[in-house]
């Protein structure tokens, strides 16, 4: 567990996905620096990771004990602490202005040779890479929720991504015990470009009164063998993130097929964001 190509992994953003990314690499034996601008979010992330580490260790006996996982994660609001990282993954919200500012700061903090990955659902990696002085070191890494459980990571090659940066990303994913598939840069890549269309259309079915959310999800699980229906999937992702992703796809492709469902907008305006708020297209009991 200690013989790693990248000993210290920096993770920027301690939301649901960023916390999962930090958990994954700490579980795999890496030292992790988890950075978020909000101390309260770091406290929330600490609780999430501790809870999930206990659950996963109970379900899978070959995983390290929860105390060992938590002991490898350093929680901080100080972005400068990433200066000694061997690989950094940015995971903040799907907002271009915020990502631009974070990548400008990372360009200042990181050593010139440090590979930098942007974890995004829809924003083109080439656009993100253009923020810094070294676009060749920037790649995309699309992790899916729940990160420690999902077996595959989508790795995205931007226009300037070097072979060395791409290989670094593949090596890091392999060291975490996950598979990877490389795709070329395009808004939404493969997974989200298809999935966002599906979940959005499922929302329109509910919006138009064609079916109910439970029945839509039941049809997909029963007829197609999906583990989760499209609306359950949207609730897991977070309806605010789904809306931001659809807005980005709509903007980038200028194609009306990506127009967000009005019911999705209404739920986001109402704060009904899915699992993380307790209600989205379904209601969820508190733990």
C-alpha cells in the first residue's frame, strides 16, 4: 500500500464527489490533502468519509480500517498546502467562473511538473486548461458517485494534454484499483453527454404528466436491468449539478435538445436537490 508512484494526492473541493475522491485515494494508501474554502464543508466531509469508511470496511474485509483511512487525509482551507502534492484533482462545483479562479490559483501554487486533473461533468477540459501557463499538464478525470464504489473513471484528453500527463492519470487510477477509459475532449464527454439527455427527458415525462417518478424509475430498472432509474440517478448526482451540466451542454452545443426541463429548474429553485437535501424527485429518510 505504500509503494505508490504518487505518494501525496491533492484534492480541491470537499463536496460529495471531492470527498469521495479523497476517500478513494486515502483508502488506496495515498496521503491526501483535501482542500475546501469553507471550514464547515470540511467538517461535513470528515463526517461523510468516516461514516463511509466504516461501512465499506464492514462490507469488504480487505479494505484498510477506518482509522487508517482517516489518518491519511489532511483537511485544510489553505490551497498553498498543495505545493508538495504529486498529483492534484480539482472537484469544485460546475461553475465556469469558480473553476477558472481556482485553476488560476493552482497554476501559481503547483510545481511546474505536477499533473493537474479537472473533474467536471460537462465543462470542456481544453477551456479549463487554457487558464494556466502549462495546459499540457491538464487532463480531465470524470469520477462518478459514489466514487469509492464505482469501478470506472473516464479520463479526458484535452487539445494540449501531454502523453506524460495522460499516463500519470491512468497510473493514479490504476493505483486506486479502478479501471479507466480515455476519451477525447467534448462537452459532457461520453457518459454525461448521453446520461443528461436521458435524465432530462425522464423529467419531462413527469413534468408533462405522462408518468410518475417512481414508475419511470421502475420501468428502467425492470425492463432494462438498470440498478437505478434515471430520476434516482439525478437525485444522487444532485439536481443543482444536473441543471448546471445541462446549462453547460446547452451553451456549448447551442442545441435545444439540452434545454433543461422546467420542473428541474423549479425543484432547484425550491431547494429540492435530491439525496443531499432529503428530497428531489423522490423523498429520502434521514439516517
